[in-house]
C-alpha cells in the first residue's frame, strides 16, 4: 500500500480561488490526481495529491500561498459495491480513525468524477453546461 504526499494550499475563501489554484498548476503541467477543497477556520484548504509535488510547491510559493505537506495512505480500490467499506473497515478494525477521505484518478484512468458541494445546485449545473 503506497504512501502519498499530500499538499495543502491555504487560500482565501472566495469564489474562483479553486480555479486559480488548478489553473496555476495546469499552466506548469502539474496534474492533480486527487483533491478535496473545504473551508477551515475561515480559510480555504485545498488538499491535493499531484504528480509533481516539488513543482506544485514552487507554484504555490510564487503565488504567495501558504503550503503544508503531509504523508497519507493511497489505496486503489476496484469500482464495485463494498470496496470502500472493506478498506475502511480494515482501518477501523485496527483502531485507526479516518480524519477525512477523498477520491481521485487511478493510474491509467481516462475520466474522473468530481463532486462539488455548492449552495445553489441549479445555478452550478447551468454554469457547467
């Protein structure tokens, strides 16, 4: 089971900032493998696993965005009912508490589902058409 390096970029909590972060990484050819974005104590916290962590940290530093780095566990699950339950149950049985979890693309994946929690779902669906 691989260990992954997770970067957390701390940003303003305002519309458009996730797009700025993702676009800045894309401009430097840094691929986002997985991410979760939330608000923590009034600041945006975008947790990412990327293919080039050093390049991502450089992008964040150039933009003046505070960055922290943590080691996390990466598990590739099959896309079938019960796969997440099995992995999470193994951690629970070992008395390991999951602080948070998110999904991302597995190697070779051509598409990923991304889920956005927003206040106005109809407006978001319209914006994404």
